[in-house]
């Protein structure tokens, strides 16, 4: 934009039926990449494909994408049913039962006849998701769907996404800067910073890098490591000469201390720590100033 590159060398493979989380602070490039994929913006370079089709062939495939980017475009003096009906007419699905099924799916069945100007933010977001689902797309793209919601609203949106993934069997691409909440939704993650994709990881890899772990410091870590192996504890690493990091996995710290002391090893420190997705993100992007 204006001769400034806001997205560069972004390469990502979105897998079918996954819930993919795009993580990044405001201005990192999340919305830009989602607008390009959904056809709302055009890249000045590079290319992408959907179902193996790119270029001119993409036109047909874009019909398989539903989007909720920024705020849903609603007619305030129309009801939820009427707003959704307009979208369904546009995608060739003008059927009362179909419209009601979408409203039911996002928990708005009892608000079908309520004007959207009377909706809470959470209700507007849920209706926005219903609009994105009109036409039964294979992929839905949601940009910051939980931004500004209260805790109850966040839980409701999360439950809807799990329901969609299970019942509709579709691919969900969701962006957020609320990192801990995103970690409860996604199957895989892409961390974007200043227009660059700096890391991809699965939820399993995230759990390895974050999650709970035991920090152990002794007067002889080499001997301590041998004791851990005797206890069938093998999932540990040496952080430095003074520190061992152990994946918690329901291991009792008391048992570790008792065994180490019994073999003459002094335990200087042992505690359970948890690195959140937010803390991990900050460590990858340069600290709190980038949050």
C-alpha cells in the first residue's frame, strides 16, 4: 500500500478440514492475507491456489469461500432472517427451512424476527458467521471474530466453530490477536509478524513448546538426568548447565525430589511453569512492545 510492502514472502498450505489460526498483533498483515484469499483484495505479486486451481480458474473456486472480515455488513432495520435471506438469494439458496437451519446452527433461532439494530455484538458476530455459511462453502474465513466480545460471547463463538468443524466438515481459517483464546480453537497455527510468516506449527508442536513443564535445578544435573531415566522419565531437555526442563505429563514433583534426595543429589529448585501462546509469541517477535 502506497509503495510500502505490508505482506512479503508469505507461504502457507492450508489443509482441508483444519481449523487454522493466523496469529499476529494488529497491523501484522493478518487481514491483508485473508482479504487476498477471499478475493476482496488483490496481491501485487505471488499467487495462490484452491483445490489445485489458480489464476483464471480461481473464479469458480472462490464460490467455495465464505467470509467474515472485520464487521458483518448488516441492514439494521431488517431482522436476522431478512438479512440472511438476502445473502441466501444471492447464492441461490432462497429456502425458508435452509435459512432457519443456519440461524439455528449459530444459536439465533429464537432471534430470527428481531431487528439487527437491537443485536448485541456477540449476536451480530454469530449472524455474520451464518452469512459466511450461506451457500455451504468448503472454507470459511473469519477475521478477529472474537474481538471486543465479553467472556460469554467468546465461549459462544468458540462453541460454534467447534460445531461447524464437527457437523459441517469444513476448513476454518481464523485470525486473532487474542492468542490464548485462539490456542483453544485451532489445529495449526501461523505466526505472522510485520508481513512475514515467521513460524508454522501444529497444536501438538505448540503443546511441546508451550504448555506446562517442570523446571529442575540441582547441584549435579548429569546425575539428576540418570535418576530421571531410572524413573522412566525421558521427555526432558537441558536448557543450560543449571536447568533441566521436563514435560509434566502427570509427573509428581514430590516423587522427583524424593528420588533425587535419596541418591544424594541436592535439589536447588523445582517448580511447574506454563508458557502461554502469548508468551511464546512475544518471545518469537521481540517482546512486549510487539504485543
